[in-house]
């Protein structure tokens, strides 16, 4: 089994009794970690791919900040796959970040009810399927057995059985291991009703134990790639951090837009005024609210690690795995900053 390096910069950063003290202690630790990442090597390859656009409730996406919530029930989010390659002492490794099986993920109870209660002609207009994980991997010239790892910042809506196989069915990616925080894995196996509404039923059922690598805290996977524990949205949430030619990209679903990390600049209806009134520096993606205090800290942590965007330094270099995107049917949801896509480095194809 691979050996990953434990990251210690964040040990104890949330131990203060005062809530804002925890924010500032974590911000300081994130600044130290950012300096360390920037002084080290870059990942070999990083590229984003669009998978599917789906509606997502505005009351969750821009928690309490969206002024048109009564009239605009949804925002449109662009779900993505990221393909990352990095060097390790064991050679080049290939990681799939957020490989959503959207052909199965629709069975998540919340989205199943939404589909069942919405006329099909509307669903067909609101859902845009663009690619599949298998198609993207094949299109890059990679074979299924070339994938070493898959990871998600958390396991909401995810069905990973086809990727990893079960005790009944073979794996599409036969050599892949799931990298998941131990708290997220334990939660997924023992959900309460509020959380179960957002997890795909049986999405991890029957997966062999040797296909799952759980970790504690935060870890370096190899050159230029880290998984940072950012609890709050879920207890075991982690963010994917990749050092590239465009700086450090930080990916998660703590926020559904870069606007959520710089809300005073947001063009989404009411968000900037809300942020200024409260004095908040982030807007939570709050569908489950396992721990909003920790999620706030985690979003500050993420944007501090990311640093300023090379495309517009007023915004942090955050790349949401599901990014709020303009849609004609949902007025007022156009973000001030949209990442869209990124492609850095050259893919290494195994001999």
C-alpha cells in the first residue's frame, strides 16, 4: 500500500475556545502551508472536464444570501471531473477527482424526489449531460487499469460501485483505490436520516475493503498534490489541492462558486449586500449543515491556501467541483467570476 506524508501545519489550529480565534489560527496555518506548497514541485498534469449540469436549490447553494430565493428556486451547477497526475517515489500516479457516475447518482433520495415531481420536459431542459467518466478517460488515451486513485471531497450523491467493483461485479477501474477521510467513510456507513437524503443508496455497498484507503487529518499524495481535511459540510470533507503553472488550485464543494469565497464582489442577486451586512467573508453551501462553524473556517482555509487567481487577483484561485453557472431560467444567479476550465502540463501515458 502507498505511503502518504502526513501534513502537520493544521494540527491544533481549531482548538481555541473563541470562534474567530479558530478562523485566524487556521488562516495562519494555511498561509504557512501555502508557502510550503509553492516552494515545492508542481503536479505533472491537471485538467478539468465537464460532466453534467444540474439544478440545485438556491436556498442551499447561497445559504441565506440570495435575495430572489422565493422566486428563483434553483441555481445551475456544472459538475466536473479533474484528471491529475503526479510523481511519487513509486512512479507517476493518476488520480480522478470527483468522477461522478451521473447515470446512477440520480438515485440519491433528494434528487430522486425532484425528478419524480418535475415534468420530464422540464427536466430535459434543466439537465445537460455532457460526458461520462469512462468516455473522458478513454478520450485521453488512458486505459481503465491506468487509474491509480479516485477521490471526492465528500461522498454526497456518489455511487462508486462501478468504478471499484463489488463482491458481485468487476470494477471498471480495476487498479483504482478510493481515497477517503476516515470520518467520511464512517459516516457513509452509518447515516442519520437528514444525511441519508444526500447519499446515494448502497453507493458503497459491497466494495472490497482493499479498494478503500482511509486517512486521518491531511496528507500529501506526491509532488504538488495534497488532500486537506476541511470539515463542516461533512465531518470528513477534504479539499483537493494541486500546485500548477496557474498557482495552487483548491477544489471542493464547500462553496458552489468563486463568488462564495469573495461574496462582497458577487453579482448574484443580494449576495454582496448580505455579505457586507453580516461582515462574512464566505457564503456556505449549506444543504446538510453538519457543522456550519467548521465549514466557515474551512472555506477561509481553502481560499488562503489558494491565494489570488491569476485570471483576476481580486478572487481566490478556487475551482469548485460543482460550479454555479448562468442559466436563462434562473435569473440573478450569474456569478461575478467563473473558472470554467483549466489545463496544465502534459499527460503521461503508460508504456
